[in-house]
C-alpha cells in the first residue's frame, strides 16, 4: 500500500517550499495531500487555533503549480491544528507520515519550540504519526521577524524565492525517510539545509541542538501601553557539531527531537 503523506507548513499555502516538498514526495511515489494555512502562521508553535464561520473551520480547495491531481487545501488554522484534523480524516484518509516545510529560514537550536513548522511535526508525533520538519537557511538577521522562528545570520544578498534551492532541501528530506520510518514514532526529525545547489552541499550530518536560535528576541522599548521588540544575533559562540555550526560549514543538519517527554529525575 502506498504511504499516505500530509505536506504542511507555517509559511502558508502559497509558499514555494511547500510546493517543492509536495512535488518531491509525489516523485517518490507517495500518496500526497497538501493542507496548509491560508495565511502566514510562522511562530505559532503547536497552537490549536482556527478561523470559524458559522461554526465551521474555513477550508478552501487550492490548486498547486505543476501538481495536477494532488488535493490541496488552504485552511484557516495553525499548522498544528491542520495536522491534528488531518489525522482525524479532515482531508481524506489519515496520513501515515507528516512532512512539514520547506520552511523559509532555518529552524535551529532550542528556538524550534516556537516554530509552527516544527509544531506541526510535534503534533503529528504526539498523536502517533511519524513526522519530519525541513527548513532552508535563506534569511538574514535583518530579514527576520519575531515570528520567523529563526533565521540565518550570515550576510547574504536578497534573492527572489524562485532562485532559492528548495529542491536541495526537498531531496535531503525525502532521502531521510528510511531513517524516519525506522525511528520511534514519538520522534521528529528536524532538518536544516543550506541554500546551496546539490553539488555544493557538503553532505548531511547529525547536529546537536544549539543552546540558542540563530536570532533572539529582546525587548527594545517598553512604555505606557506598549512594548516594542527586536531581534538580535546571539552573543554566544556557536558550538562545534551543533545544527548552526553544520549549516555554517555547508552541511545539512538533522536532529532527532521529541516534544513532550516525562521527566523522571525530579523529586516529587
């Protein structure tokens, strides 16, 4: 039986990385359904939020470029919510695998907690479905927002999304499926890929979670009735062997993570 796969993201239904990931999954012979937020939902973590009209969650059929026959839905909800309702049959047969991404900007370090892309994968894993989150390292610190979930800090000229190497990230993600299907179901593979053509990618390595994200939010100003935030580069040095270090060296990084794990070494 062909494996049923949900492809989702937090950048929205029109994001180029979503279409590229779905296309790569179709090319591998997988049974693909796409369901993603109708609008940007970055930084939503595993939130269960949705837009309702007359008591019904807003869902619209969507056509994806160059993917005829692949059912796609624009949903008025967060990535975690979309994943959960997909697992309950909202978009046809429940998926046996969730692919989240390709995120615009790396999701690295402990900042993955806040990512909507990773949140979708966490939601799948918490409900008995294997999942992988994949991100392309395309943003500079100046491009990031408080909701971007992490961004590359190396200075780079801005280029159009169409010129990014989404296919490199998609290939890395799909090549990791045998590792994912062999892992415990509660595990999530978090994959970050440099924005490089395949022949310049140095390889794929297991990366430890950095102690911080690529950017950190800080309070820039607080006054009567308002707070203004900003993002800045972390002051700490990147740890060798971490996901951020591997990205900087031209490697794709893969990290096995779990969202909710009982702590047994606390005296209660």
